[in-house]
């Protein structure tokens, strides 16, 4: 299931976007580390997939150039 989420991000001088916090179900989670960033094809286009470490667990956070979302079961 796709769930749009709020993300607090830093925009670098290089134009890159660096997510810092994820707000999911009214809780704010600091993103400890970004492990990988890569394009990911989705149902309706392409998004950037940010593989993040949050509280010691790997999570996938997507950015479709307009909104952030996560996928969960």
C-alpha cells in the first residue's frame, strides 16, 4: 500500500535532496543514514528510491519529484 508522508529535507547547493526526518502516522523519525539513492520504476512513472536507516532498520522512502511516500503492507 502506498502512503504519502511528510518529510523534512535538506536541499544541497548541488541541487540534491537529502531527507532528514520522516513523519509517519503522526510520529517523527530521524533518518540516521541514507544508504543508497536510485531510480525506481513505479506504476505511473519513475521515482527516486531512498534506502534509509531509521532506528537501525532499513526502510524505503520514495520521492516522485512532487511528493514523498512509503510502501507498506
